[in-house]
C-alpha cells in the first residue's frame, strides 16, 4: 500500500494539532533573545531579504 507525502503531512499536522502543538509559530520567545540585535537585523538584513 502506497502512502502519498500529502496524506502523511496532513496526518502529522492533525496529530500535532490534537496535542495542542503548532509548527507555524513558537509558543513563547527565546530566553536568550537580544532585542537590540534583533532590531538591527530587522533594520539592516530583512529589507534586503524582501
């Protein structure tokens, strides 16, 4: 029996959702996050990436 990748991904997503997990965004910010470094990155690097 062959299982397509789409069905497998959908099943994993349903399993994660059932347990309250989400792969789209973290539930909290990292404790090690340095806001000033993040601000510089957003100002200098992110516009070039867009």
